[in-house]
C-alpha cells in the first residue's frame, strides 16, 4: 500500500493561532454541553422548515 499524500509547505501560518490567548467562558461548566446541542437542534429545525 502507498502512503497517503501529505501537503507540501510549512506550518508557520498556524503559529499566529498558537500565540492567541485562550479565554474562559463564564458558566461553561453549567451550560457547556447543552449549548452546542441546542445550537444543533436549532439549525436542524431551521433546515427542516425551509
């Protein structure tokens, strides 16, 4: 089997994102899991109503 092709180039373009400071969102422990679920439900409902 052949190895999968790897993209050519360097990763310096991603160093900008690595240098960004991460912020802590308040109440993420309380609403962390239900919020993405509610967002997915909203967009699924929106697509079905189109």
